[in-house]
C-alpha cells in the first residue's frame, strides 16, 4: 500500500512511519511531502492509496489539500494527523471527505483503530 505522509515537520513524518510499523502496517511504502502544495505536485506521479496529513502547514494547509483533491475528482483515502482536534475541525474534515482524524500525541493503537476500518 502506497502512503503519502504530509507534514511540515520531517521528524513528525518519521514518527508517523515508525508508529505505523509498530501498529502492524508492514506492507506500506511511503512518500513524504512538506505541505499541501508539495503533496499536490507529487500526487499524480505517486498515486497513493492513503494520505496522512497534518492540518496546519505553510503554503497550503491540510484541509485545503483535501478540498483540492476532491475538487479534482481524486477520491484517495485521507486522514488527518494533527495536534488540534476540536469538534468543529472533525466536522469540517468529515464534510470535506476525510475518513478519520488522529490527534497528536498518538500511539500505535490509535493508528490501528483509525486505519483498520479504512484500509482493512
């Protein structure tokens, strides 16, 4: 399974990858992007099955990336991994087409619980 991790923090991208492996998702290969603009530029070439994205980033934030993908007809599975997880943000993410929102700090169990229903 091809996964794109979008976060402006390189260390957070590494933590997400490590935590996914700890959660038992060993069959994943990864592409990384610094923000929504970078992710959009890489999307057509990489064609991920899943995008794990931070909400707050420079250039283009996560919700704008999700909206741009959906407007272009891209139905890739999409989840947020973010420090903020208000009810309003969760509702906005769901309405824009996100399958889940994982709040930081997270655990392997958090990822396992969020991803299993989405990717099987």
